[in-house]
C-alpha cells in the first residue's frame, strides 16, 4: 500500500513539474517573439517600455501626483548591442523587491544595468552599468 501511494505521489509530482516547465517554456517562447514589452513597476505612476532586441528603454508616463507628466520619456536611445547581435528576447527588465529597484538584464552575455533616478528631487531615470565586484 505504501509503495502504491509513493508511486502515485511521484507520478503526480512529475506531472506538476512537467506542467510548470511547459508554462516556463511558453513564456520564454513568447518573450523571444515579441520586440516590445511593457512593465508596470509597483507604486510608480508610469510604465517601462523595453525593446527586447536592442535594450532601448522608455518611460511611459500617464500622470503624476499633480496630473501633469504625460508622454514618453526616452531613458536610453542607443542600442546596447550592435545590429548583428540583436534578437528578440535578448533583454529583460527585472523589477526588484523594493519600490524603486529595477534591473535591465542582457540574457545573452549577463550584463546588467540599474535603472535609477538622477537625484533625490528628480524623477528622470538613467541607466547605470553594474560592474563585477572583486
């Protein structure tokens, strides 16, 4: 009886793992076929628009506390990789646990950039390359 229960549990867990892997594969496939992705950070009144081929990033502003700031602000206008190294899904945006921690990640070579505001009283974003600590 115990062997039967263990066999059923193993079979069920294998089915769950396969299902999770299939969902992950479909997400990666979707990302690899889409050039532009939009991300909604927590408690920020704007969105990030990312070109997954080039790493070019925009801030899409709907409104702010005063209802003034509308439109698209370019964060980086230059591709982060040459044309021959671009492919859909190369770049992804990771939203960290904090309310203002965002990382742009190159899935091909592992480079990363922090998306940070310029100063205490500024709401404009810029890319800061993250270096390896030795």
